[in-house]
């Protein structure tokens, strides 16, 4: 299998090299206005050809690490299909030209995300704690830790939900989970049960909190 792979690699490298030579003869190499290397797609083709030749020449003389890097560049070969397909060229060119607009959209989305994170901190900071035994019965840290588990003889723990709004960074991480729509309703229910800072939840104490999450998702 390795030998077959080598011959395939040799065959395609020779074909690509021949194509590059013919184009260089037909259009000129680089000096003329419409020469071979004046086109960006041809520059990509030429880079793939050069790395393929170096891979074949150096694989018996150079350490393995460099050869692995050259072989990794073989993954660029499918990009040659784009340079030979006008429709694909148009699509890729349009995507590259739209990068600036996409960055502006990402900045706007980031600002909206930050705004919701700051708003979430102002609403829910310090309110997403609960007791490990009965989150609705033992509603303060002192009361919770005074309780003793009859089986283990250990006191209960005063915990905080992994997804919370205690600071802006944590709020943005929580909103990222919400935006994935994976388990976001659990986070919303935790927020709906919030009452006051440093106190445990009360069932449906803050039903208005649901509107915050619905607004963010929309």
C-alpha cells in the first residue's frame, strides 16, 4: 500500500509539474502582465507543485519532521479543483471579499453578547446558589451547612450552579451555552427561581427572568 501511494504521489506530482511548465511557456513565467505567476490561483498551484517536488527529493535525505510538514501540505491539492472551476472561483472570491463585512457582523454580535452579559450580571449576580440537599428548603449558606446528612454524618454543601452570572466572563460563557440551545431551559429555570443575593432559590420567584433568555435567543 505504501508503494502504491508513492507511485500515485509521483504520478500526480509529474502531471502538476508538467501543467505548470506548459502554462509558464504559454503565458510567460512572471515578467509579462498576464504571465503564469501574476494570477493568485496559479501561485497556489505553483506552491503545491514546488512542495510536492521537495517532498519527493528530500524524503530520503532529511529528517522525518520536515518530511511530515511537506506531506501535510498535500492536503492543499484538492484546492487545485477550485482553480479549474469557474463557478467555484466565483464563490471563493465572493467569500474572501466578504470577510470584511463578516468581521463587522461579528463585532456587532460580540457587542450584543457583551450587553446581555452585563445585563445578566446586574440581574442575577450572587443569586445562583443552592444547598446540596434540598435547594428549596435550606435557603442560606449558614442554615445549609448546619444540616447533617444522617447517612454520611457530614454537613451539606452550599453550592453554586456551574452556569451563573457572577461576573461578565462567566455570564458570557453561560450565554454561549444558552445560544447553543443545549440545556438552555435548565439555566432559565434556575434564573426563574432566583430570589435575593446569597440566598437559595424559591420556586418561580422571578418569572420575569424567562423574558431575558427568550430575548437573547431571539
